[in-house]
C-alpha cells in the first residue's frame, strides 16, 4: 500500500511561483512513476508532469519551460516547482503514484492564480 500527502497549494499572482510537494509512505519501493495531475472546472483531468524511478520525465506542453518536477529519494517526495504562473493554471492538483498493478491518488490541493 502507498499513501500520498500533498502540500504547498495556495494562491499566487500571475507571474508568481509556487512549489507543490507530495510525500509518499508505505510500500514506496514498489512505485514506478509519480506525477501531478490537475483538473479545472469544466475540464478533463490532465497530466501536468511525471517522473519515473529512473528519472524519466514527461510534462504537458502547456507547462514546459515553466514547471519542473523532481524527486527526493531520501524523503520519498516529489516536488513540482511552478514558475510564471498564469490564471489558466488554476485547478485542483492531484498527486499520483503508480506501481506495476495499482494506482494511488492524493486527495488534491487547490492552486489559485489571480491577475
């Protein structure tokens, strides 16, 4: 079993920065990929960025050049550094972790970007 706890959500001004953190506990050695998804009202949930246990990174075109994902193996955490935030980034952000046969989700953290 894997448990995920998110932190770092909040509000920011356009052009500002926020950092989200996801802490994993339990059977962390079984995790293959961790990442962040987001869902805004009226929109589909979409992948923001992910990172594998081998440090392979994928990210959405809409955030490339602005968001950076990184993992800290010692702390079993994955961070999402968000720079140059735009109002369109406003959404509930969910931490995700995948093992070979299970998918785990955090409860979500709200990010609000104002003009």
